């Protein structure tokens, strides 16, 4: 029997997270557009998404791929933060 990695997350919290990921994928498939704000933990492979974004921009603007970078800023979740 295979075992997963040890975690302190309870099953209920994991199910909530799974529900958020599922809802996000459904929304994306309905619009077929990447939203302006992306919930990275909700993705199955965030590095693959970021790589695809860089490659898409390089192709769109005909930039050399090795000269394209990605810059991000962490923002507050709430106005009170």
C-alpha cells in the first residue's frame, strides 16, 4: 500500500483546497482565458503555468525566449493586512 508524504493538514482542509482548485479549473475552462490574478497554490504545477506564460509572451511578441523574464510582487490578501 503506497503512502503519501507526511502532513499536518487535516482531511477537511485538504477537501476545501481541492474544491477551490476544482472551481478554479471550471471557471478557466468556461472562459478559456487566464485570469488577471492567479491563485498559485490552486494549480497542480505552478512552475509549468509560469513557464507557459513566459513562452506565450515570447512567441506573441517574437522575443528571444532566453531574454524573457518573469517578475511578480506579493500583494496583501485583505485591505486590513
